[in-house]
């Protein structure tokens, strides 16, 4: 349940910041993509749509996401997303193969930078 709540809150925060924060809007730029965060088994999955300098989200899988970040379990996903050092937590999870990235790998850094901008 914690990961579900975190993903919902992340979607809400991204939506709000993409509407009101010029720095976030500049980071989004003219990107048009779908990324999703999910568990390996896909039971927990949230998709994020980036278009027109805005971010919206909804529950469930997208048929053709540009970037997918998957976690071995909901507990691991919640741990990584709430870590004080998210980038390090992501890297450790990737190295131990408890997380994986699929799709356009260049967007992973863009996503990490977006996450840091949300706290400003």
C-alpha cells in the first residue's frame, strides 16, 4: 500500500509543479513521452504522461511507454522513492538487479533530475 500511495502522491506533485513551477516547465521543455514506475510483476503500476510542458498520471500500464522503471517488490520501490539519496538508492538497486530500466535509457537521468526539481 505504501508504494501505491507514494506513486499517487508523486503523480499529484508532478502535476502541480508542472503547472506552477517555471523551472520544472523548462526541464520538461517540448518532451512528449510516457514513463511508468512499477513492480516487476506489474501489479503496481502508474504511468506518467509528459506533454505540452505538463505532467499527468494515471493508474495502470501504458501500451507503449518510452521509459519503464521496475522494482523487484513494492517494499523496495517505496524504500528507493523515499530514500534521502534517491540517485544512490536507484543505482544500488540497479547494480543488485533489484530494479531495472527499460526503454530510452537517456531519459533515466532526465527523470532523476526532474525528481530533484520537485523539491524546490
